[in-house]
């Protein structure tokens, strides 16, 4: 019995179905590469014209400027935000980009500047940040764009210091901003005896910094009542060894000439924010003071904290942690948003307690 022959229209239909299937599979496999390519400015950094520089004498150059809540402490806090600009047109984000500013206000400030609100006035400069694309590639252009951001942050720091000639200071930064704070500590705080005395602590949140790269004058914190030291960590889920290896393999750190170079085989700094120390012993979840998702929360409103939930341990230079089961602590948003700082803070309550304890220790050692 003869098999029925397919008509030309049927053949075209089957070919169309096959092509759709192939395209769907290809998109699933290479979607990240396609989207990443769309963020590439397609111009060498050496011939790129950056956006205009911010004027830190003007209020619009600051996302927060001397912002206080009721009954806050005496410290002055300099906070450097993480990547908020995706890329595409620019290697470095323009000041006042609408989408970048929206992410900064809605996600970054409430989750990462919020833990410092109780200790004093917070100032957070806008700066020509390296775009998200610069964190997704090891190209020399991307490294130069990230290094370019240093000039803005250093200028903002000088303006901020002039407003605060004395009294306790706290430095804090997350992700790309934390990289820049690490350099501020090494190049500006460590060589200056007066600034070292005034430093309560510096927080490098979601940052890989080589332990042997820290200045001996401003070391990693080893206990919670220590001041003039660095609290730095890079968090990775306890079960995600693949992410841990990728993070270490792709990490870029500052060298003594102000260039971003590979971490190599150097051990990163890990100060557990739950204990405020460099101990590598496991820390049970009952010691966790509170994770939160503060995204969208009005400034000054303290978020609800989920305590006794996150077990932690410094292992191989990374902060390995368990994950809460609640929906609000799961990855969401667009492809680009999922590659920025997490839209929640697993260590909000721990950071808050840590900086308050160190400020108390600083005040005891420096009675007015």
C-alpha cells in the first residue's frame, strides 16, 4: 500500500515548525549572549566620549545628601551604590539616567544604604558608573570604563570630607561601588592618620578584594568591637559551587597602579557580617539578625526583618549561605535586573547591628 505523499504546503508547514523549534532552542541556549551583545557600546573605550561630569556642589549630583532619620547617630556615612545602568549607548552611565535612577531609588538605597540609617547622615553620590556590560566581560575596554568611575567617586569623597572635617565616618559600598570604596580605603584612608582615627568601619558588600591587598593600617575586622577596619564579603549560596568557581575565576581587583587585574590565586577577604569576624567556623541560622526585601520601601521606614533564617560560613574566601524559602527572596525581573545587586538584603539586620556596635566602640574610645 502506497504511503500518502505530502503536498508542497504540508512540506512548507513542517519545515516552518522545524525552523521555529531550532530558533527556540538556539534562543534558549544563546539568549544571554544575545542580550549581552545588545549592551555592548560597539566603540573602543579609547575613542569613547564619556557623559558630562557631575558637579558635586549641586544637589542633583547626589542621590542622597546628608539624609537623616529621626534619632540617628553622629556618624557621617559615605555610600557608593552598585551598578544601575545597563549599557548600550555608553560604557559609563550618564548622570540622571531615568531607568538607572529608578533602580537606584527603588532597589539599591532601601536594601543597602538602609542598614546605615541609624548611625548618622548618609550621602550617596551619583557617578559615571561602569555599565552592567562592564561587569559581564573581562575585555580591557570594560576594565578601563570601570576604572574611569574612580575619578568621580574620589572627587565626591573630597567634597563630602570637606563637609565633615571631624567626627566619626563610615564608608560603605555594594558591588561596583564596594570595589571603589575598597580603593578609597587603601589610597585615601590608610595613608592619613587622622582619617584612620575617624574611621568607624568600611563595608564592602558583595565585593571580592584580596586579603593581602588590604592596607595593614586598615585591616579586615576580626571582632565586632574593633574599629578602623574593613567588613567585606562576597555571598554565594552554599550549594552553588559552580557559581563560586565562576566568581573567583572572573573576579577583577585593583592593583597598586589603579588597574583592574585578575584575582588569580589570591585569597579574598571574608568578614562574616553575622559575627563581624574573619572566623571560618559555621554560623548557625539562629544567630542571623534578619534578612529583608526592602525594595520599594519609603526611606525612613524600617523594613520587617526575617531573623534566625540564614546559616553562614566563610569558605575559600567567599561567604557561603543558605537561602530563605520565601518568594520575596527569589530572583525576579528582567535578564539585566537579575545580574545586578539582589533586590533584597540577606544581612540587613546583621549589618545594622554591626555598624551600631562599632560606632559605640568608636565613641567609647573617642569621648568628646
